[in-house]
């Protein structure tokens, strides 16, 4: 296999069992370089592992990132074993290096890590049914529950202030004032929409600062494709891609799942008549999430779940708008107004959620009532 990395040499740095056979590049991810490596053991069977180069341009301190992952996966592993689960399938398992570390640094300065491959499961880009989205909700709810007693303050911030909505809004204000691309005049409607909701930006960060919301372990990339779905049962068995695990709010993870998974259209849909938030998808995800995590959440967290979906969608919209005004320097684009299209879909979802907020809150209450009544 031709690639710029000497995979055969890199695998020798890890405690693999058996004989190395080959490697295949996995092209699903956008940030890290990922390979599936194949080994044959004495029994003649083939075994697979995930080998990844950590992108240290995005994640500036890979050592801290791996410290986070080791800490939370070991914590979850103990809980899974105690509950009679399968620790090889229900959490990521790091294969240590020959000197017992969680990662290997090559001579060229690249950082590598390895996980045991989770067999008999796959990740999906979009939900194939409402029931599948329910199972994704269960998986992220279980992730939250298993880590509800983990000391979040021990975690390193791999991307500082990632969901600090107030700072995201301040960045938008600055982008409008500087208007380096002379685009503000053409997006007055979008800017007005964003500015009209400024008061929302500080709601959750203020509650956190006042101690009214607990600091939690958060995943921060709760998309459908970060859950492995079991091929046989259709259940979400393992949450993957833990690079953005940080201290934060459970509401960030819930809200971002809804933003992405309960929308009826792609993130960059040009025809806004196709864009709204599907209440059935929202209800299914909420039901699954709360069945697993409900008992570990506080009353205030439950109270703001519906609001968090709106806030995370709004935050994403203002990030797209900021990037558009600054000349598209952060998000990859395929066309000149790509970030503007993304902004508009997010703001359309926000407006739709505002109309449905009472129904969304009612669904949370009903799900919790069902949990209590069994």
C-alpha cells in the first residue's frame, strides 16, 4: 500500500499480538490519518486494529488529549465490567506501545495511537430511522451516565472555550465591525437575526459560573457517526472519537445532537423550505438519552435541555456567519457562499425550535415521567 507513512515500521512500536499482514487507509475522518491494520495470530484468524496519526496541527497537545482518553476509557471500562457488559465492544480500548505508553512519537514528530477494532458494528452518517436515532440517544446518554462521577476538572481543554457561546458572539460582533471582506452589507438580515438573540448567549455560561449547572465530562462532537451501531441488534454500543472530550456541560452534547440529527435537511441545504426540526426525531433521541442519563442529571439540566438544542444550533450558525464575514478561514468550503448557506440552515432551525420550544420541554417532562413510573 503506497502512502507517505511507513506503517510496517510504526506498528512495531505497539504491543500487537500476531503477525502484521497489511494496512488499509480509512477515509471517513477529516482530521486524523486513520488506517485499519490486519494481524494474523497463531490460530490462523485475522484480527483488526485502528491505527491513527493524531493531527497535532489541530490538537496542539496530543499528550494531554491522550491523558483525557486514557482516564475516561479506564473509568468506563470498570463500570462496564461491573455491570456485566463487554468492555472490548462498549468502550474504546487503547493498545499500549512496547514501552507501555498510550501513544508513540515517530522520528518525524508525528504522534500515533492504536485501538482494538470493534467488530460487528458500523457508524452511520445519517439516521436510517427514528428508532436508530433513539439508540444513538441511548448511547450518548450512557456515555454521560458512566462518566457522571468522573472528576471533569481533571480533564484538559483540548480546544479552549469551545462552547463558550458568549465569546462566540463577541467574535461575530468583531467580524461585523472589521468586515474585512466587505460582506456585511449583503447579510444584514442574518446579522440582525444573530444580534436579536444576544441575551441567549450568556444563559448557560452564567448558570455554570454560579454553580447552578454542574461541570461534566462532555464529548463535544455528538454526531450520529460517532456511535458504533451493532449489526445484529441495531443498538448503539460504543461512543467513539474522543479527541474533543473536555470539561463542559451535558447540555452542550444533548443540544448539538439535536442540531445535527433532528434536522430534516443537510447542514448546507440551499432550499430553506426543506429545513425544519423534526419533533419525532427529537422525541426519540430525548427518550433514549434520558432513559440512560436521566437519573444522573440535575433538575436544572433537565429544565434547560430543550433550550440547549436551540442554543447549540444558534451558536453553530453564528460561527458559520463569523467565518463567512472573515473570508472562510476556518470551515472548509466547496463554493463561495457555502458558509452563508450553512448559516441560513442553522438560523432556520433556530426559528423553528423557538416555535416548538414548549412542545420540546413537554417531551422532556413526559420522558422523565415515564422513567420514574417505569
